[in-house]
C-alpha cells in the first residue's frame, strides 16, 4: 500500500518511514510541510495519510479540513502532542480516522496504519481469504489449501492489494501507483513480471482463486476462471 507521511521533524519522519517500509512493506512519500502534503494528497493516490498537526505553511488540522471539504475520503492518522479531550474531539469531528499521541511506539504506528487501511477497504480481519487462498497481514504469510506459499516482497504486496479488492479489475497503472513512491521510476513491465511469477506460484489452472489478465484493462482476482474474458499475457493489459 502507499502512504503519505506529512511530518516536519526529519528524524521522526525517517524513523516512521523506515518502519513502514521495512515492516508491512508500504511505499511511503514524505512531505515536510502542510502545503506540500496537501498538494501530494490532491494529485496522487494514497491508501493512508499520516499527518502531524504542528506543520509549517499549513497546519495539520487545516490540511485535514481541506481534504474533507474536497470529499477526499482517504484514511487519516493524526500524530499529535496534544492529549486534551477537547483537542481529540475536534480532530475526530474534522474528519480524522484515528490519532496517536507523541511520543509513540513505531509498532503501534504500523498496527494502526494496517488497521485503517483494512477498514478503508472493508476488511476488518488481518486474515484475508478467497476460496482456499489465505493471506495473513500480520506476518505476511500466504497459504493455499493450508500449504504455505513463499512470495517475494513485491509479489506479496500485489497479492494483498488484489485480495483487498476481490473481483474488481485493477489496472497496471493503479498497481504502480500503490506499490511505489514517487521517487521510483515506474516501468509497467515490472508489474507484468511480478504478476506472472505470482500466478505461477499460486498454481493457476489447478484450483480457484486465480488471477485473470484482461486485455487493455488490467488484472482481477476471482474465485474461478471467467470465460467472459480471454486471458492474455499482453503488455497492453
């Protein structure tokens, strides 16, 4: 998943970003002030925004309110040094989904981030299931019919994203936008290679579910092969 971190304390931002990248394997973009954070949130696609309150140029509360005024429903986790009840109520009433008071444990940041992303995609449990396929977001393990499947970090991230959106068509552009931060040079054939390896490891053609490759449209994780669409190993998918 892709996360926007808006935090002006550089050391803290580096620690949080490192934990999110190395733990759940999120792609993380970092903004050092509120205006830059707002610009990124308006122009790029994120699964979660982690937002500090005390920011230069635009404070976090103003950023949050402007996002909600523009009907941006991306989950927002607030980082705040304030602990007064009135301040927390104001944050939640302004559209915050959750908050963490400073100082906080990095493990809790990861847990809250994963929970908010699951909630935003309609998945309450850390275990995702489709047919005989199981994915556990806690330890990033994958099983098919009870047998563990070893995936590379990128293969796991693609599968998790598809399992958050079962039966939905996901374009290669969408996968690229959610798998990588803006500092990485995007190449569409990278996604194709990972999906091909993932399909092979899942044992496509044996038991459902399977990953369909829909020409000029993208990929879809389904329970069984849908004959309405012709699968194609096509670069234009």
